[in-house]
C-alpha cells in the first residue's frame, strides 16, 4: 500500500513537472506570438504610412488573421491541457483520500479494538473501585452518624454546662445581691440603734445593775464574755480603733465584749475608790491598824492575785496536757508514716520549734516570778520604813498628813500598776502560747493532709506500670510548674502594680516639685519692682475652649452636694438632659483628677454616695428612687467610659477619649457605686411592688373585663358581688385598665429620667413576676375563682398585658415569660377534663405549673351550672400518675419575694461633656467652667 502511494506520488510529481514545462512553453509561445503581432502592427503602420501597395496589405492582414487563429488555437489547447491536468489532479487526490480513509478506518478499527479492551479493563477496575467506594461510603456514613450523635451529645452537654454555669452565675449574683440587701438592712438597723442611743443619752431612764445584766446575758442568744477575758477586750478595743466605730458596731459579739469591758472597768474604778477611802481611814487612825504589816485591802488583793494565778496555772496545765497529747498523736502518726524522710524532718523541726517555745515560756515565767518577788519585797520595805517613821515622828504626823496620803496612794498605785503589768504579761504569754499552739495545730493538720495526699499518690503510682508511673510523674511535675508559674505571674502582676503606683507617686511628687519651683519663681517675680507705664493699660484674658470640666473650691463642696443631691427634685431637671446631676458630678471629678487632688476626689465621691443614701432614706417614693437609680448608674457608666481602659473606649469618639481620667484609678469606687445601684434597684422594686400589690387580685381575678361574662358565675357564688359591684371608689375596686395605667406610669417615669432600657426591662420583668405570683397564689387558695369563666377572664387579661409589652417595646425583656404559669392555669380551667387524651394534653400543656399546683386547681375547679360535671377523682389520679416523672419542688405557692438578679450592662453616653449646658435655675454659679 505504501509502495502504491509512493508511486502515485511520483506520478503526480512527474505530471506536475510536465505541466510546468508545458506552461513555460505556452508562455514562451505567447510571448513570441505577441512580439510578432507587435512587429507586424508596426510594419502595417509603416506600410500605411508609406502608402505601400495594397497587395502587401492584404497579405499582411491574412498573415495577421492566421497568427490570431494560431494564437486562439494555442490558448484553447492550453485550456484543454489545464483541464486535463486538473482532472488528473482531482482523481489523484480522490484516490489518495480513499487510500487515506481506508488506512484511517483500519487504524480506527485497531484503535477501537484496543480502546474497547482498555475500556473493558477500566470498567472492571471501576467496578472494583465502586465496590470499595460503596464500602467506604457506608463506613463514612456510619462514622458521620456516630460523629453527629457525639456532636449532638457534646452540644447538649455544652448547652447543659452553659445553662448550669449561667444558673450558677445567676445564683451567685442573686446571693451577692441578697447579701447587699441584708447589709443595707443591717446598716439601716445600725443607724436606727445609733439614733436610739443618742436619744437615750439625752433622756436617761432605767439602767440595769450587774445582777439583772448578768441574768439578761444568760438569757441572750449572743455569747457571754467572762471577766477573765481582758485580753479579748483589749483586742476588741484595738480592732475598733483599726476598723472604726461604724464597721465594728456591725459585729454584735464585739459590741458585747466592749460593753462587758466597760462594766469591768467601772467595777475596778469603784474598787479602787473604796481602797483609796480605806487608805485615808488608815492614815487618819494613826494607831495599831497603821502599824499592822498588811491591811484588809492588801489581803483582798493578795487573795485576788492568788485566785488569778491559780486560774492561769490551771489553764496552763490544761494547755500542757493538750500539747502532750498532740505530741503523742503526731509522733504516732509520724512513726506510722516513717517511710517519708521529708515528713520526719518536718516533724522534727516542729518539735524543735515547740521545745524552744516552751523553754522561752519557762524563762518568761521565771522572770515574772523574780519581778513579782522584787516588787513585793520593795513594797514591804517601803511599808516598814513608813511605819517606823510614823512611830518615831508621831507629833510630826499631823503636820505631814497630806504628804503621807499622797505617798500611800502612790505606793498603792504602784502596786496596782505592777499587778496589772504582771497580769498583762501573763495574759500576753498565755495568748502567745495559745497562738503558737494554734499555729502548731494548723501545721500538724497541713502535714497530715500532705501525708495523706502523698500516701495516696504512692499507692496510686505503685499500682501503675513503669510507663504510666513516668507519665504520672511528668503530669505531676507539669502541674507543679504551672502552679509555680501562676504564683510567679501573680507576683509579677503585684510588682507591676506596685511599679505603676510608685511611678504615679513619682509623677505626683515631680509635679509638686515643679509647682513649688513655679510658685517660688512667681514669688521672686512679685518681689521685684514692676515698671510703671505712663498711661493706663488693661490686660485682657484670652478665651479658652471649654474642656468639659467644672472647678469648685473645697469649702463649696457641701453647697454643691446640697444643691445637686439633697435639695434637687426630679421635676426641676425634667426639661434638661437626662441624668444631669451625674454628668455635673463627673465633670467635677474630672477637674479634681486633672489637678491631681486625690483627697478632693475621695471626699467628693464618698460624700456623693452618703448623700444619695440619705436622700433615699428620707424619700421612699417611686419617682425619687427611679431618678437616683438613673443618675447613679449613669455616674457608674461615666467612670467606666472615661477610665482609660481599652475595653470601655471602643465606642468613644476622639474627643471623648481625650477627656479620660489621667491620674487616678477609680475601680474600687466603681464597685461601690455598682453596689449602691443594686441597693437602689431593690428599693425601687420594693416601692413599685408595694403600689401594685393591692391592685393585682382585683384587676386580674375579680374585674369583669369581658362584659358578656359578667353574669356567668359558678354555682354557690352567684349571689356574691365582686369588688366592682360594691364601691367604685373604694380601695379594692381596681380594674385591669388601672393596673396597666399604673405600669405605664412607672414606665414613663423611668424613661423620662433616662434610665437604661435594659434596666427598665428588668424592672418590668420583676413587676410581672409579682403579678404572676400573687395571681396564681390567690387562684390556688380561692375556690370561687377556679371556674371556666375566670379562666376566660384571666386569659383575656394576660393577653392585654402582653399587648402592653409589645406596644412599649418590652416584649424582649423576658417579662412575658413570667406570665406563663397563670396563662397555663387559665388554659387548664378552660380545657376538657374527662378522657385520657385530655389528661395527656393537660400534662403536655402545663409545663410551667408543678404537679401540686395542677392537682390543686383541678380539685378546686367549680362547675358553672348543674349540667357541667366536676372533675372526677380517677382523672386527677391519672394526671398524678402521668406527672410522677417530674421532679417538681414540694411547695404549692409561688414565692412573691423572689427577686431576679439585676445586671447593669455597660451603656456609654454619646453626649460630649463640653457641649453640656447647666441651667441657671440650679444655682450652680459658683462652679467654674474649665
């Protein structure tokens, strides 16, 4: 095939060569003929010009025609040759195409067969891969299902953990706020007691003697204090001096100790007075009684000292016995755990310290005994000398009588002081001994715990394999290193805090030095004589931009607080910016921070907090409480917003960031203001609940808000009239509209005072909880309201309250969720209560009610007429059996005093301080704009 193709190719090449040669020949002939025609034309022209003979002309014309014919024949032959050549060329091309098509067909058939074999092999491979992929897919689906289950379990566990953590956080916040509430109550009680004490000072009445006082103490619940607890009372006095009277008075036991100590001092003073009188009588007698070596008072003192010494010795013996028992117990414990050399060494160290303490105690005792003997001997010698001088100088006694009295008194006071000194030393030693024993006890307990822990670790590691032991030891070392790292971090933080504090103090001192230098330079300049001008010239002050600070003099602080806190009324600043007093106080704090006056900042903030407390104590109305809650929370937000912390500066403008505090960190005052805000919030809730609580039962259960149900009452109660039928102006005639109107009034007052919307929502939520609790408790206790018509009225009333929440954009405050129990109770009064399907529907419907509450409502349900059946006992038992799986609390009634923990979210103000305008009606013209 290839040879034929080569031959055909050669033939085509030869034909193409012949075609080229023929073309060249035709071109040559054409050129030659054209040259001859031109030549003949020229000759013809010459002949015509020469007017040659006619015969030549005809011959030339004939010859010219002949040449034309030959030329036409040559051109026709040329065309014929070209057509033949093109036909041959087309035939050759068709042959070549056929040959190529047959070759390609064979090639394609071969490729097709090869591809078919390859495809069959590929199909087999794909089938094998498909089976493998199917198995892998099944495995992956199984794994995905397992992972989805595990993820769902993890999500549920995470959600449960998050909910538990949130619940713990809410409980902790509620516990803290309850403690704040209790603290404010105790503080109020303390202030009342203080006022009573101050009034009792001006109006003295019956005072108890020691006998009835002791009987009262024995009946009291507070711990009594014995007369030997002088050291405790001294410690109590020192504690009062350290903490201050106001804080120490909160501790009742401390107050009782101080009271006991005062009585003891009073008795001792009386005893000393009696002894002084006796000494005077002895000096007057000048007889044998003066010569006696010891008087009755001295014998009484000696007896008292002996009793005191015996008491201390018995106490010391008891402490020694306890110490010996402790030693034995520790030695037995150490002998049982003698495997650890480190514990044995620590035990030996403790024993050595204890022995040294005992030796020191014995030495102190010997010193006390020596001092006592010396004092007694010197006192006896002085008395003997005095008696000798009195016996020798009897005539001079009358002239020197006052001197002898003074000396006797001095000697007696010296003896009393020495006795007190010895008693104080003994008591201090006994207290020191007790402290050392307590310290040893705590060290022994710590060592015991350490021994137990190490014993557990040894037992645990001995049961492990060597690899596990190595891993466990590595984990223990890692935990130890992490603990050390945390301790070091805390130390670094403390050092950094101390460094910042020292740097701040250094800046303060440098600023003070600079101010001192400037003041000295100004003083030097003022001492120089100023040059006088010939004509009078006025110096004009340049106007500066207001930087949002207010300056006041220290003596004007009381006036500022009186104007802004004590005498201000919410109506006076109703037309200005909300929370204007908070902004003014913060601007004053900014200026005190700007001039670096820490005493001014502390005094202003402390006086502000105390002033707000006093105002709220005097005025317990809703408007005043809401006004100061808004201002206190705004002052707290301002202290956060302008504190300089990056957390609180994210939403500030550039100008507000320039107004941040420069010198002081008021974090502790922020905490105090937060606690004060919580206390004001609790007072606000208390006032609001006191206003709406008398309205709840009448408005929610007794008012007939649906007119068509006005005459529909249960059997046995149709002759009773509701509160609306009696006196429309009475205190109990409240409708739902009146309750909603009161809630709207509360909401408008809080919005007018600029209270944060989040806090407003929490207040409304707490009030709705109170409405729900009071309504549900009355429903559970009154049979006359447990009927179908009351359920309809109650559902209508709750829907009206939900509409009020939506109209005031409060539906997101979780207030509607607090109404869920009474909504479900209303639905329970309306649904059917006969079949098992009804029981199942009730169990799924009443999720917010406990089992006892559901059963109680079903038991109290009263039919409207004689055609309606009561709830059967079997139906109620069916409900109880279905609800056994619930772990409901046993209490039936809802706690009306329960308060949700309040949260004050950080809400920065967009108001710039330099744009704030202070109205002249406030009377703050003594403040200077800076």
